[in-house]
C-alpha cells in the first residue's frame, strides 16, 4: 500500500466523494452515516440538522472517525481516514454559508439554486468540524494488482 502525500490528500478530498462519519451513541454502539463534506486542507466540515443522531452523539462524545474511499475494482482502492474530536459549530449564518459551500461542491452553482437544495440550505444546521489528530491513507489505484480484464 502506498501512502498519499498532503497534496494528494487535498486533491482527493476536493473531489465530490461520499464520506462516512462514525460516531458513538451514548450506550456505546457505533453509528455511521454517509455525508457530503468540505475539506479546507486542515479540517473537514459536514452539515447536519441540530437534532440528528450524529449531532446528538457528538455532543455527548466528540470522538469520531471519517472515511472517504473509492474503489476501481479488485484490489485497486484509495482511502483517507481522519480520526479525532469533532467540534459542533452552530452559528446560524456560518452554518448556512458552510452548508451552501458543501452543497455547491456536489451540485454546482446552478444546482444549489434549484428549489429543493435552496430550501435545504436554509434549514437549521450545525456544522461538524473535524481537525484530525490522525490521518491514515492508502492508494493502491496505481499498483496494477487485480486489474480488470
């Protein structure tokens, strides 16, 4: 397995992949959810309703992990895993602006102006901010192992 450089991490996380955030429920059971995200080169940001399971879990226990990965078939995959303690940012104007930034990454400027995304952006949000204390990366996309015939 090959590790990714910081420039490769930044380029990979700039793409519109789906992340999965893992949080811990109050009773200790894990909770995982697919999410859109924004990466600024240091921290990952995700938006969620203030009453979501993720937000409730993080209020009780801020420890979490986030995985972003792709597969090209066989043993060819790439992943970035971030671990740390999340912050919940709940300033309404900041949360709305960050939600718009995240939605624009996935839908484009024109897409966020459509009725449903526009309405969703204006809903109440909290922003999950994770500045990782540990980053684990793998890139086997260039290895040629298990190539597709």
